[in-house]
C-alpha cells in the first residue's frame, strides 16, 4: 500500500498489519468477489510476494477495456512480531474477529479463516505455521 508513512525495517521478520477494505464494501458476502481475492492471494503466494504489504489490486477485462480495482484503503501501520506469545496473541485476535462480530459461534466455522487450518480442516489458501 503505497503511501503509508510507516516502514518495515526488519523485512525478514513477521509483522502484524491490519487493512481496511476500501469504503467498507461488504466484498466477503459475494462468492464471486471472494474467489477473485483467494485466487489473487494464491498467485502472490506462488510468486513469493509480500502479500500484505503490496497494494492489492486486481484487473478485469470489460468491453475491451482493462479496469483496475483497489481492494484495501491506503496506509498501514506494521507491528513487528517480537515474541512467540505476541504471534499467538495476534493469530487469536484475527481468528476471533468473526466470532466477536457474531458471524459464527466458533472461529473454525468462518470459511475464510486460518482458524480452520489450526483445527485440522483444510483452508482456502496455504498458511505459514512457523515464524
């Protein structure tokens, strides 16, 4: 996300980054939108891209024109993960978000969560379990 004033000074270490969907659009309510995002994330993983730190855009051909769509609002504030307990805390925070919002009763029930992987259920994208 190009214009952030925050910098990553230790690129070989994990960081916690939160991003907001542009205009708070409910893109995770449409399977077609989610499929595009999942495929884009898989591509970035395959290419070894820094998934969370690049501006996430996808392209769509429409009536002989290429269009660019921006997903995330610009700007982020990375937090260096310094300890195992901090990493576990951030993972738990992420997993509990759909529960806190009332979308599901248990984190593993949220289809788009890595909580499923941690519970032995295959998720939609591969996750890195060591840091």
